[in-house]
């Protein structure tokens, strides 16, 4: 399904792949299409953290009249458009970057064809599988927790903490008259983010330093991010 609009005489921002939602670490190519000279057009964006900036100024890099984002992050969420030197603008494309997928794999040192694998989060059963894998798509903050797996007749793995970094909220266009309002609205979010970061700092360090492979009774659970 085509996402970007069909352009005639008007300048148009095209996104490749042709979609508005991407996963973390995806690659994006942006191009300005115009019947006029495309060299006079710059690709700009407005994001929560970076504000309004042109490509190659703190984000992306220019190559052959296109703007390339090699690896996307949630901070790349925002509004993108083309703008000429005299202030003319193209269509605006809202791009959202969501969390990537996480695969949990449960293994046993003694393989058997009739084994059943069960996955738990915070002590509650959440999934069962005959392949030993469970995929969490579009990981969000609600997926954070303590995970473990068990195998029928084969014991259970040790618990492993899955830490999910909170993504920034979708950006809003803050014109100069609304700048103070945006700052006031955003201040509580910024303070709460800092507070959460301090609370989970030690837990995150401990989780990162701990081995992802834990063994109890020969059962291993791996995290593949």
C-alpha cells in the first residue's frame, strides 16, 4: 500500500520504504520530488528532543539528493518535510519509531522431540511452545519484567530481567508563540523520565552485567534482541 502521496507539480517528500511506522534499527531513505530543481530543497524534521533541524545537522546524512537514516531510534519519531530556500514546504510525513522485537529461547541440554516449553513473566504463565521460542513483537515499557522458562519433565531456567528503555512521546509542532506552553507541558515528562532513570539505574546495570544465559537443572533461557 502506497503511503506517500502522488505528486504532480507540487514538491513532495517520499519515504522509502513507503510507510510511516518503523522498528528500532530500521533504515530510512528520504527524498524530495519536485518538477523544479531538487537541489534547492532541504529535508527537515521536528522531533521532541532535537527540535527543527535539517538533514546532516545532528541527524541523518545526505547522499545523492537523498537523506539517509542508517539506524532509527525512538528519538527519530517526529514530523518530516521538504523546504525550499524561499520558505516553500512540501507535504508533512509523521514518522514513528517503535521498539524492536525480542525472542526468548528455552533450551535443554538433553534434547527430546516431545518436550513442551512454558514461559513466565513475573511468576505468571504467559505462553507455551513446542519449538522453545517466544517472540515479543513491538516491545514496549509494559513488557519489562522478570522472565523465566520451564520444560516439561526438565526443570526450569533462572529468572532474567528484561529492561525496556522508555520511548519519548510523539513530537508536537511547537511554533514560537506556543514554545512556553510546550516547555511547561513537557517539564513533568522530563522530570519523571529522569526520576525513573535514577530508580532503574542500578537494576539496569545489574541486568546488563549478568549473563543472559542462566542454568538451573540444565535448562537455559536466552534473550535475542
